[in-house]
């Protein structure tokens, strides 16, 4: 007889029934994924990054296909936090979805305000702080590329909310361990690794950049080894639970992250190709645990032997 494995994902103060989430920016506000499976079967849905005000994002073209991946320069287009709370969150709650809200600001005050507004909203299970945004007060340097700024932004959010706090790190740094430590010192409960890698493509016929914004973020299977490496380095730097993301298209990919130390994973670019893939990944992880005689996910997390 095959015994069902316990897939519970433990992320500090946040517990999810399974470890497979959808990544921010790749499933809109979650409701769009309904035709592909019941939303309450997904570990958690991380909605598109929200800012205080609605944002149009960058002009097109803002997506380019690349070998085993894609470049995007959406520029954090979103409906704004108030419209999300009014128009999207009630429907997500009705469907039983576990909702994680990804937030971004351009000043510490914007992050504080977002944390305050969302801290009081019913039906949100965690905040995920995107620190891959330019700090306008520091001349456009990304918050997440500097240890001190990372700590300050996480502290600012932490002061305003008692909700579980995930901090999403950028791979575009020299030492991801240093940034991971800064985020944990600032009060992060768990870390998400990684956001997109900075990239660029050229249209050789027009001799113009392929993206109107010139630079974009690379995602998809092309970045998976970089993401697994970042996760592993963060694992060695900090004691908090980690969430792996970057190029996961199937259960085997997710297992790489889990074995390297991830307590949960997020699916991103794959949602544009196979929007219901999350279900196969959940089933594939369970099948793996059973084949290897494990009764719970926690036995596999960080079981890498070197
Ligand atoms: C079109 C697009 C939009 C994204 N928007 C956001 C966002 O708003 N906030 C964020 O933290 N990450 C955003 N990301 C990054 C993804 O959540 C994820 O970290 C990254 O794509 C790597 O995972 P993947 O290779 O599975 O796509 C976006 C990615 C893509 C492709």
C-alpha cells in the first residue's frame, strides 16, 4: 500500500498544505488561473507586485523570447493596492486561495505605507517584499543590491506589520549571502530566491534593442542553475526557511531546489506555457517522496549530500 506523504511546507510563521506556489508577475492576480485547476489546490498564489498607486509599466515591446527563457521589461505594471483589495482579494478569498501579496516601492515610506494598508486586510497569508526596485532617493540603485538598504527596507516593513514576511532577493549581486543576512537581520521570516537576471537582446535587422526599455529581466530554464546556486549560498548564510524560484518547469526541477534547501518553490515563466503545471509538480514531489520511502517533505528539504 502506498502511504500518502505529508507535503506541508513550513515557512516560519506560515504553513502551506503543499510547497508549490505561483510566482509574482506570472499569474496576474491569480483569478486568471482558475480555468486550469481549483485555486485552493495551489500552495499559495503570489500576486503581481503592487504599488501604492496604479502603474502603467514600460512601453512595448516588453517581452522577448530567448534560448530556454524570456526577457521581460513589464516595469511592474499593476492596478494599485486599493483596487486589488476592493476588486480582486474578495474573489480570491471566495475561491479559498492562499494569497501572498508581493509589494514594491521606490522609497522607504512607500514600503511602510503598503505594509500598513495590507497589514490590516483580511485574507492575506503573507507579504513578499520585492527589493529589486530602484531607490529613487539613492539615485536609482536597487534596494536589494546593497546590504544596508536591504536591511532598512525590511525593517521599515517589519515595523508596520506582524504578518509573515518573505523577502525576495535579486541574483544581480556579487554576494547573495550578504544580502540574505541583511534581510534576516531586518526581520524577514523567510527568503524567496531569485528574481530575474538582468539581460539585454538586440534586434539585428533594425539595430535597435529588442525591448523598448533596453534592459530586461531574464527568466525560465536558462536561469535555473543560477537560482539553485543562489539558494544554496543563502542556505549556508542564514537559518530561515527559503523558497526557490527560477526556471522550474517540472517536478524534477522543483526537487533540485528542495534538496538544495528550499522549503517551498514558485513556478513562474512556465505558467505562460502550461498554466496548470503546478498540479503535476505537486504530484511529482509526492511520488518522489513515496519512491524514496519518505513520509514528509521536511525529510527531503536540504538533504543534499556533498
Ligand atoms: C513577466 C514577468 C513579470 C514579473 N513580475 C514580477 C513582480 O511583479 N514582482 C516580483 O517580485 N517578481 C516578478 N517576476 C519574477 C518572477 O516572479 C520570478 O522570480 C522569475 O521570473 C524567475 O522565475 P521563473 O524562471 O520560473 O520565471 C516577474 C517575472 C516575469 C517573467
